[in-house]
């Protein structure tokens, strides 16, 4: 058990993503590769082999990216491995890493499976009654093998070499050829086996991970111009999210100042007399006014709301994840970045756009609840 190594599969062309997955930002300033590496090192594994394909540019970028992670601990355990067989996908990466490793067995993790819990590998090893196995492969709730999150012994490398010489170099085919496979039913762990193959999947997975670390999850609604329709989108979102059972808060920025009390009320008179804060509690509503020297931090306000999720409406201070509202036929550049923006909406297409957005938010909130339960 203590002789378990880890292989992080971080190569690939990322043709569906359009950007190297390993270098995509995740949470707390980490990239996907740094996130995977830190998780592995935190579990006291013997060694970590990072498979990066045959791309020297990617190798250099990953080396630079993981410096901060390695500065904490475990630098001597980590090696970057280039593929010895070019352009053979995950199987080539697995073969190349197993060929140079020194551990009894290796837990394999694709870099685009950011929710994987390394404790599961140890759980699966404990479930195996004897050592007469070559691979341990989880089976997802759809009944398919998940070989990108399996455990493999280095003794399978000759068999993998034979597969690589053939026409079918898929990892699924390889584990069938290897045999002596132990399958682990992971219906209860499907949350951990998700991967992010497309940019939209990645953006919402990251939104989920970031919001899971917040006291109050949030969605920002932004637009470059006034009168674009932000408030229309926000009110529609509030209505639809409330309809599916979520309590929703709204925080809005205003650079021009505002007044939310009636002149001459007791609370207004108290504020005019110099009170720093006043509050009034009615049978169905509570209101608080606080005098500030400068505009309050919008994120801090969001985190104080007693709601399930909050919507931040602003022109320039959007906080990830961001939905940007555009004018009809708008072709100019957007103010939010591709990495921070989970979607765009035209007010004229609300009936089409809002249901999909609400579905995404509902799924995000459900997964956040599942992660906190787990």
C-alpha cells in the first residue's frame, strides 16, 4: 500500500478544448495540473510521474506551472515523462510512464478529472482480496469502464507494447488485452469520476469547484453598456431559480449613490442624526442601512446574504462565474474573458437561453451539495 505511485496523464492535443487542459486555471490560483499534483503529494505516494506526451513547449510550461506546488514538499518524488511512442494518446502516456517507474503499482489520473479523490484508490486496493491482479478499473454508473482512473502494475508494459503495435490503441482495448482485471463498482462515486472534455464542461466544473469553497455561491451578470438588459435577465433568473426551490439574493453596484429609505421615517431621522447603522424588522422583511466611507466590497456583501445562491449585477466588477448580457446583433468584443465567462445572453433570446442557464445552475448547486455531503 505504501509503494503506490501516481501517473498523471497531462498530455494530449486538447483539440476539443482548444487549449492545453493541464494549464487551465482551477481554484485558489492553481491550474488543473498543479491541483492534481498537490492532491497526489498530499497523500504520501511514493512517486508522481507526469506524462506530457511529446510536446517540449508543453513540458516547459508545465515545469514552470508546478514550481510553486513543488516548493512546498515532494519535489524529489516528481518526474516529467515524455512519450516514448509518439501520438498514441493516453495509452502511450501510460506505457511510457510505467516503463520508467519504480513503484509496485500506479494510480492513474487524467488531468481533466479534477474531482477525483485519491482516497478512493486506497479504498479500491483494500477491496482486492489477493495480489493476483494486473489492473483495477472503476466502472461508472453508466456501466462503462473508467480506465483513466484505474490502478496498474508495471508488469503490464510488454502487453501494452503489443497493443501499441496494433491498430486499436485505445485504453479500453488495452485493458481487455491485459486481462486479470478487477472491476470496482463506483455508482456511489460517480461525482468523482467526471471529466472536462469541452470548454463549456470545464467552465461549469470550475464554477462548481469555486462556488463550493464559498459560503454563498454566486453568479455574476455583467454588460458593458447601460440599458443592455442586465436587470431583465436578473429578475428572470431570480424568478426561475426561486421556482425550482432555491432562495436567491441580488447584489447590485451603483456608482451614483442611492437612497432606499423614506424621508422623515424614524430610521431616516436616525441616520441624519449621525447613526452609523440603523435596522428595522417587520413581520416579513428586514432592512439595514450602514454608513460607509467607501463603496462596500460586493463579494463581501454576497457572502453575508442568508440565501442559497446570489446574483451579482454589475457592469465592471464581475466575479467568476460570469454571464454576459449583450445587445441584439452585438459583434464587438465582450468585456469578460473566455475563461471567466460561462455564457452569453441576448435579452431577445431569454426564452431560449434562461432554461439552459437555470439547468446548469441547478446541476452546479446539486453537485455542491453532494460534495459537501461526501
